[in-house]
C-alpha cells in the first residue's frame, strides 16, 4: 500500500482515533483505522470508488453508492445493486466485526490488519490503483472518508529445498520499500569443487492455479557456455545465457567452479527492464455474445447486411454493409464502452463527436481524449469507415470479413463482460446507424 489518508468533517459526529500504516521490516504492512461515531445515525450512505492510476491520470474501474442500513435490512436492495453486494462481501471477508447492525454508533476498530493478497479488491489485475470510500448523508455532506493508493504486483520470492549439501545459502530475500520499489538479494557459497553444473529454467504464465509454459530448458552450463554451436541448436538455452549475461553478469564464471566461490546477487532492483521482450502483460481472448444493428429501417440510410457468424473452431466474423441515401454535411457519432456485471453497467468511456469537424481538426480531437481515442481506434481497425466530408448519397460503409481477435481489444480493457454501443446520426437526430454488442474478454 502506497498511501492512506483519512479525512473528517470539522465539528462533526465522527472522531478519528487512529489512521495509518505500519511498515515492519520483514513482514506485511499493517493497517490501522479506528473511528468513534459519537452520534446515532439511523441512516448512513456509503460511496466506494476504485480507479486505475496511470501516471497522473485516473480511470474509473467500478463504484457505487448505497444506504447501509437499508442494505442490511432489505434483501430486495441487494438484488438491484450487485456492486454494493461486492463491497459488502469484501468487508465481510476482511473485517466482519465492523459490519454491525443499525443504528450506526460507537467505536469501529480495524487494528493491525495485514496488507496482503486478501485485501486485493475483485476484478483487479497487476497495476497501480486509487480507492476512495466516503460516509455521508443523503445530501452528500461527508462525515468521514479515506483515500488509499495501492499497487498490485508479484511479490513471492523463495529459495527452496535448503539447506543444500554442496552449497551454503547465506542470504535470500526480497524487500519492498514504502514507495513500492522492490530489491532482491541472493548469496550462495560453493562448498565443493564443481566440474559440471546443470541448470533448469522455466517461465510460465499463471491464471489462478493453472500454469501454461512459455519457455523451459535444461542445460549443462560448463559445456553450453563454451560451445556456440550447441547454443544455436537450443534457442531457450541461448536466451537464458544471454539474459544472465545482460542482467546478472556476476553469475557467469569459468569452469570448473572452485570451493569457496561466491555467487553474489545483492541490491537487484526489480524493474521493467528485466522483463523479457517476448513477455506481454497477459493474453486476452474476446468472444462476442451478441451483436445487433437496431432501430432499423433507417430513413436516410439503408442497411444491406448486419451479421455475426461463429464457426465451429470458435472463430467469429462480423459483417456490416450500410448505404447512405442522402447527402450528409454533418455526421454525429456517439460511442460508449461499459463494464457489465449481471444487469448493472459501469461506464468506462463515452464520446460524442461531430465527425466531419473532428476529422478535420487535430486540435479539437486533442482537447477531447475520448474522441481522440475513438478516431485513432477507427483509423487502426476500421480505416474504411473514415471518409471525406460531406458524405455523398450512394456512399457505402463496408466492414465485411472482420475477424474478432484480441487485436481489437482496447489497451485499457481488463478481463470481464462488456457492453459497447455506437450510434451515428445527422443534425436532425435521424439515425444513420445504431449497433451494440456484448462481449466476454478473458485472460
């Protein structure tokens, strides 16, 4: 956890007794938050929001507002707000003692809570996040709130199978500093002479408890390191030796290895420069559950074809052919992407643009990041849609044989179910095209 800040309404009925983080040297961070509610509250509203942080920008991931007492007493309210259920279950799992019946009164104490993987919110992948939770009245006047900034990253590092018979492990540790920087260190001493050293290396992608092999090899170090021809026949071994030469040159020693030799890797900063070039953050798969062109027939265009075909091997191909019947001097486009959970949708990105004006004005596009993304995305994936203005009668918008692959997934999208819609219309609000789709994107 990078930051924890609590805020309080001056002169209010909430009193902060403690709010802070402890950073023990060799264990998880400890979170403490103790609040004294000095006035009875028969109703208390809770707002929770989680954002993805990239540099100085925040992108909304999901959030909700609900009335705590009503939520506890009425099961019907839970069915209409699945995000509130998610927030409640998260609290129930991590600090159930604060979920007391209404009215709200007394001391709410979360002390010495370990900051570990159990505190990672649902639907969160590795990255930096910001979360806020505010307690307020129905007029949104805040009583108490806190902001948290945290990062999710791989943190398990172990030297296993020790003590070893022919070597001595002096040091094996990874340290995480308060700013999120990680530093690893390993020191191994040879106790006997080694004429041959065999090395096995494996690299896997992990999804929950299943692992898929990316790269694996076994090599006899002394023999391989001195024989380029053998290395050329084993690409994985060649990669392993070149990677070690680049990042851990102190490991590359002459053979035979003598007793007393120290392999010392200390102060290694875990940075993105260590990520192999072929490793990506994750592989995502997209499957369109529904695809429809709606509100037709249109008055000023003619939809000739709108179809999604799913083949036996799972490949999907989409086709849309649209003919313009009247000249269009202005064309407005509204585009939206939403994260869908059961029947609720959380807005990720929405853009409304006047296409002819935006397409001819870079400055206007730069002033609207969502519009710029929409135009750039269309330029990359559907260049046949970008035509000169005005759009003449008889012009055909033809997107056929479009194969649905992971390459069309926007870079900011994580695993989940998504709803996307696009509507184009003229200045009289007559529909040119209206389509929507529902997609599953999985890691």
